[in-house]
C-alpha cells in the first residue's frame, strides 16, 4: 500500500473525523473563554497554547487532504470553504491586521463542513437561494412602495418615524419584524385614527404572507434534499461500493497515463 493510500485511510476514518469535530468544538470553547478577562488573567497561556495546537491540527488535516485528493481537492466547495477558514486563521493578527484576530472564531464554522446534518441544511438553503431571491425582490418592492406612501401620509404627524424616505424604510422594516410596531402605530393614530388600516394591511402582506414564503421555499428545498439522499440510500449498497471502487481505479489509471505522457514529453 502506497503512502498516499495510507494517508487516505487515516483521513477518511470515522475516528479521525470524530477527532476533528472534537478539536473544532474545543477550539470554539477556548476562543470564547479568551473573551473573559478573569479567565485570561489566570489561564491565558494555556488558552493560547490550546488555540495554537488546534490551528496546527487543522493545518495538518488540510495538508493531508490536499495530498490525498490533489487537484480534485478544490472541486469540492466544502474543501474550499475549509481552506478559506484556515487561511484566515493563518493571516497575521498584529498591526494593521489586528482585526483578523477576532475572525479566529470562524473556525467554529468548520462544523458545517464536517457534520453531515449541518452540511445538508446549508446545501438545501443554498439550493433555495434562487427562489428566495425572487421573494426578497418582491419584499423590497412592497417595502419601498409602503415607505413612499407612509412618508406622504404620516410625515407631518410623526416626523421622527416618517420624516423622510430613509426614516420610513427603517421604521417599516422594524414594523415588519414586529418590534414595537404598536407604539409606532398608536403615535400616528393619535392624530390620524384611520392610520390603523395602513399598518394592518402592511403587516398582513409582509409578515403573514411574504415572510412565510421564505419558510415555504426553505422547507421545500429541505424536502428535496432529504428525498435525494433517501433515494441514494435505497440503492443497493454493494452496487454502490463496486462503482466507487471502479471510479477510484479509473482515476488511478488516468493519473498514471498523465504521468507517463508528461515524462515522455520531457
């Protein structure tokens, strides 16, 4: 067995996967502890040592996967995601780049790439982005129309909330989230009693209709993702295993042919 195959067996082993998950969780905890002055005063040296050790583990793991997969490493978006996260961690964190030190916590996001359930959720959300973009455009259009209307109607009554288009956009965004919307509405209604019609219609359209469309698109994407994985699991495991073996053999043969052609050309 070649060295590359041995490294592949280690990297793809379930125990190694569990070890990496544990290191990510431990590193996230230590980075959180570094924000507590009392802990830093007593155990600052230990926390920094654990942080550097975790970074060393991540770099070693990334180098091993890059050695195993080579150019195919960058064909997997999750591998690129891991490389970017680790690259940020390796950037200098002093002087002008001191702000990058705070970005070390991004290493905790690697749980998304190493935990299948999290990766499934993110993949489903990414696949739902086209549908969500259309809904977001519709929501932005409704928000803009309502802001222009509210500025025209309520500017004199409540200049604090609806003095200009910017104030109206922010106020209506706040109303859409349900944050203290009754206070805004009652202040306007104290001078314009029929203003409740505007707020009720606006909340019904945005909160109860458009925002729920986002949830519907996300749920539909999750169902499609789960259905696809279920169909893959329903296939014959032996057949799938044989296909994987054949694919690996073909890749090895192609690599040998490329090496021979390169050697002959030189």
